[in-house]
């Protein structure tokens, strides 16, 4: 195998890696916000909110992400009036069209993570808060959610790792992330395997490093914690 192409074309992979990380970070943040909202809706006693959240989660978890990205691209690209500029050689409008379906899909999975974390908190905590005169919204905000976050964070970290890998699907709509960079090198150098292997190594380094850092963070959070 010949990886000498990296001397002249490594910037394709470097830029693609930066774009991949930016996409992943934004997706996880938006997915966490959306997922928390959906989880609260699903736990709500309001039947309409519960139905809407449940339907959303089932639809996005029950259909392929690749299909969601293609639909999002058709519905969003060129349809939203945004300033015309580029971020790391990626058109801003295209970035929005790619990140939106990713975040919406991530939100569906995060919703179940958050819901599980909230339900894992002892009901005695809620009863104690009510006995002190706290309203349900304040109980959720100041008592339940802070305790649930500790259980949620490791799973959210795993979601971040998953999003890093799933962001590769955005190459199908022209987002210049890591796989797109590898494909560009293939077209220029006529090398089929080596650029893909180089991209695979970068993905492994990103996900392995993220997993190890999350593991250390989880251990730190567990210190001194008593159930």
C-alpha cells in the first residue's frame, strides 16, 4: 500500500476531520436540548404532548437516518434564507440542511436516554420535594433533573461517539466532512483503498479517544457518590 499521497493531500482529511467534529458537537448539543424537551413531553400527563413526543420518537427511530438526511436536504437546502458564506469550505446553508436531520434523529434517541434517567430517580425525591411545598416544575428543575444528569451523561457521551460516525452520511449531500475528503483524494489520485483506510484510522482515533475521556469523566463523577 502507498500512503505517499498524504504528503500533498492530507489537508483534505484534516479539514474533513475538523468539519466532522464541528458537526458532531453541534448535533449533540441540539439533540440534547430537543431530547430533553421530548422526554418531558413523553412523561407529561397531557395526552396530546405524550402522543406527539411518542410519535416523533418512533418515527425517527424507525426510519433510516440516511433517508432522513436526504429528505432534510430536499426540504431545507435552498429553502431557508440564510447568509451565503462558507465554514471550512462548507456552504452554511448546506451545513444547516445536514445538521438539522442529524440533530432531529439524535434528539429521538436522547429523549429515551433522558426519560430513563429521570425515571431512575427515586419517587421519594419527588414526594419529599412536594412535602416541602415545591411545585412540579420546580421539583423537576431543581430536584429531579440534577440527579438524573449523573445517570444521563455516560449515555450522552456514547451518543456523541455514535454521531461522530453517523456524520459520515452527510458526504452523500456534499458536506465536506471526513469521508467526503477521502472520496476527493480518491478522485484526484485514483487510489481506491488507501484514502478510505486513512479516514478509518482517523475515525477510530476520534471515537477511541472520546470513549476513554468519557470513561475517565464517569469515574470522576462516581467518586464520593452514595446511592
